[in-house]
């Protein structure tokens, strides 16, 4: 059984060209710095997801290797934090399967201890 991280943002207005450029920059930076080439990474859906006002949506399947789950999760949550900061006026949801990942203005997305 696999576990996945799901992330999406919605709002009534479409992405601006500047926001689209910022998202592309974040995704490119994440992919070039991601240390586990054999694991799934930050992945954004083409059309922004299935919700009517979705502007960004994606998911990442977590590794089966328990030693890699936390590093991969940390990398992806860091990138999703950057995405949220690039589009702060959207309604964001980030979930590890059914568990809502909390947001902190200073720390970004994190797993509570």
C-alpha cells in the first residue's frame, strides 16, 4: 500500500504570467536539486487538477524505503512551501493521504512531532 502527498491551490482568478513563471522556476529548481532520481518527486498536473477553481495541483508518491520517506517528504514539502509563498492569495490544501499537513507562516509546511 502506498502513501502519497497531495497538494493543490484554488482561487477565482487564473494564474498571472509572473506567477506561472515563478511556479516553473520552483519546479525546475526542485527537480535539479532532488537527490533521489529513482524516487517520485514534485509533480504538478497539466490542467491544475479537477476542482473548478484549481490553479495548481499535484501529487507525489512516497517511497517504499522507510529511510527515504522523510528526506523525500522534506524536499517536496519545501518546494510546496515555495509554491504557496509564490501564490499567497490562493486557498491551499496539502495532505499526506487523509492527514492535513499544517502550515506555519515562518516554517512553511511541516510534520508536527
